[in-house]
C-alpha cells in the first residue's frame, strides 16, 4: 500500500477500530458512504468479553464468534459467601477481544470501508469545512517503519478509546472525565481446572482487597479465561489484586498468555461533538456502564448512533445533527447508567455494604429483573410488584433490618 493521496476526500474518517469504530464504519460503508477506518494494529482492551443476546441480534454477530457461553453468574462477598444466579432461558456469550475486534474490522472492510493501519496524530480544520486527519501509517501489522500521511474527510468519528486524543483536540470538557483503571490477565485454562471452576460461569468478586471501589472477575473463554480487576483509587496495585483473584479462583498456577491494562471511563462525556464535523463514540464518549463495567454492547450502540448522526449531517449539511448521537444514546440508556451509577457509589463503598449487596443478590426478584434488564438492555417495567418488593427489601438492608451472612 502506498501512502494515501492528498486528493482523497472521505465522507467520514473513523479513528479507532474497536467495537464502536468498526460498527460505525460498517454501518456507513453498507449505506454507500466513502469511509476510512484507521486503527492501530495489535491493541487489545482488557475486557471480560461479555456479549448479551441483544448485541448478537442488533449487530448480526454470528455464534461462531463466541468462545464460551455463560449460563450463570457467581457473586462472591468479602467473607466468601457465594450466590449463584442462573441465566434462565438463555446465556451470555463471551468473546476473545483479540479475535472479535479483528472480525469487526474485517467485516467493515469487506463491506467497503478503506481500512488502514496507523496511529492518529492530529486533526486540522480546513477553510472549506472539511478536516485533514494526520497520522503515522504502516503498510502492514507488525511493521516497524512508519510514514507520515494525511487524508481529508467531511466528518470524523473519534472512537479512539478512553482518554481519546480526538476528543481532547476537538470536544469541549473532554479532559474532565474520570476513569477507572482496568487490568486483566488472559490465562490458559488448565487441562484439569480446579474443582470449583465452571466453564459456563462468570465469577465476580466484591472484596475491598481485590478492589476498593469496583470488583474482580474470572470470565471463562473456553481454552482461556480473563482474570482481572478495576479501580479508580490511585496507587492501588491492580497486578497484586489480580493475583489475589487468581488465588481465590485456584488459578494462580495457570499459564499467563498476555497482560493488558487500560483506563475505563466512569460516565458519558457531557459533549460528544464539536458542533462542526467531529463526533465521538464508544469509550471516547464515555459509554461504559457503571457498576458492571460492561462496554461492548454500549460501544457498538454508540457507534451506530454516531453513524446515524453523521449520515444525517452529510445529507443535510446541518452540524447540529451530530449532537443527536448523544441525545439518542442517553434517551435509550441514560436511565440505566444513572441507576447503575448510584448502585456503584453506594454498594461498592465498603466491605460491609458489599456483603449486604451480595446478600440482596440471593433474592429471586432481584435476579430475574437484573438479568432481564441486562439481556434486553432496558429497565424491565412489566413486573411492578417485583419492583415494589425489591424496594422494601433494599430498605431493609440499608436500615440493617435484614441480616447478612
């Protein structure tokens, strides 16, 4: 591949090829737009890899991409009290991000996106209202030699992850976002796993030693497993905490295949566009669910909303259409994010509260509503009596009327 020609004018340049960027690029390419997809090769975000059924349906993800299917979740308290929550009438798919993200990028390219390997440098706003995207390109993944390149585009979708450089250069107040640091280790599943290990169960550890403000996890990936933790507390050792999770799971001796770390945004950014020709998606826009840390579905949804907003802008020339990406996302998911944010702020604040939180998870009403909301990505409203029961049970725990184990 030769360095790009300055004469190329793309309808949209998508910066970042994770689930958000690849989805946006794919959607726009399918509609006939001239799309550039620029991505650094080999960057993998630490992630448990959970794919809810709605994501499989909405984004046409084939079951062949799944490396495991979780049919239950186990919540583990600071005192090692364990609560198993079955996923009735379904499962949560699990993917290996290394393979999954590459499949998404390949799909976008097959549908017409011009895929290029390179590292974004900066944006240059031109007098004609277009944007010049400057980057360091590589001819193939793994190449050590790079070349300076640039292309022009009518619009830009910044999907370059948490602490997005596109956001920093273009979008108001982007630097004010706070982050959780996430770290995980991909280990090879032992030929003879520990007796308590289940290939169809996701384990979540609510323990201040493993994370003072988030949680630790063990997610099965078939031949491998993701073991990790997250925390926003400065100076907290994520590696040491991950070792504690491995010990608790009986996987401290498992072969480590790779280690990955990255910042995870705590809440959606206040602004997702620059009012001209740039809009954000995915982690760059801050769309990771509080409390759960779930990001894949929300990244892909954000990528689709960004693509729709760009399409409307390109058709009308009205820059105000770009703000619809955030408006539509928050209309669909803002309430869920708000509820999860309160949950994390309160229940993750001490081991005493974590103990009560896990106790609450024994309740069948809680289990049913939690997983129905998770699977379908909306708050379930069809069982008002269950909501009332949960409210009073929560109050009992808050007031100390209900006893924790």
